[in-house]
C-alpha cells in the first residue's frame, strides 16, 4: 500500500491518453505476473534443492520476532526505493529484493503445509488467484476510486502487527477468526492497490504498482493457506 501523497506533483495516468493508460496497466500486470513467477520458481528451487526444510527449522527455531522484524525492514526499504528512486535499475532491484524476502519468509509456512496438509498449497493458490481476479474486475468495471480504504488499511495493519507481535511474545495463538479478518484486509488492499493503478500512479511507476499488488496478493495467499491448514 503506497502513500499517494508521494505522487502529488506527478501527473496520474488517468489524466493521460488511452494509449498511455493501456501501456501502464499492461506493464504493471506483466511485472506482477513476473514477480509471482519468480516467487514460485524460488520456492520450487528451495524445495527441490533440499534447502527448504533446514531453512524452515532454523527460522522456526529462532524468535519469530527477529524474522518478522527483518522482513519489515526489507519491506520498508524496498517500498521506499521503488516509490522514490529515479532510475529503473533501482526500482527493479527493490522489487527483486522484496520478492526474495517474501520467498524466504514463506518457507516455514509452505514447508509445514507440504508436510502436514497435502494439497493445501495448490488450493490456497487457486483461491487467491480467483479472489484477486474477481476484485480486479470489480475495480476495472466500476472505475471506483477506493482510496478511502487507506485509513482502514493503515489501522488494520497496525492492529494486525500488534497482535502478531503479542502472539510471538506471550505465546497465544491467532486463530481462525484472525485469519479470516486478514483475508478480508488483504482483499481490501487489492481493491485499494488496483484502484491506485487506475487513478493515482504516474506513468513511470509501474514497477512500484506491481510491487504493491504483489504484496497484497502474498498477504492473501498467506492467510488463505493458514485457514486451509487449520481445517486439515
């Protein structure tokens, strides 16, 4: 979720011609597809190479706060660079770093799903892609500006982070209702980010748009997978 205020001085793509808008949207979703593909290939490589299990055990055997803290730092840096960097190499480096960070933090969850809930990964991926497609169509057909969701997403994200940190410190489990709420939050983030693609991003920030969409898709996939695992 980006801060639209970063682009106040830039011309949003919605004010450009139809050809420019079409190119921007095409580039954004091509980069999103590329990010998802790289993420998938990285996970396949880690599992096929036999690295996933030792990585998962190492991460599960240490404080999850350290893992989460590292991911939050990388995420913040990647988002800062991709929204503010003036050169495409820097933007691509930020997107690549973020995808790698997501691939690493997903390893323990995917390893447990593969071991204890066979079939859950495929089902979660299918549900996530269907939900993403449906929410994308809602925005594209209605042309509605969902920027009003920004405040809800900010407060929801803060509350979720506090609960995750509290669970890690005090050892309480975040159950099914939390996962359902997070899936809903991820859905709202997809609406918000897709709306930004149509209404607020400048023409040269398709890499940043792809990163934000990828982050929301990854969040939904994480909690859909947790839900499916809890029912096995």
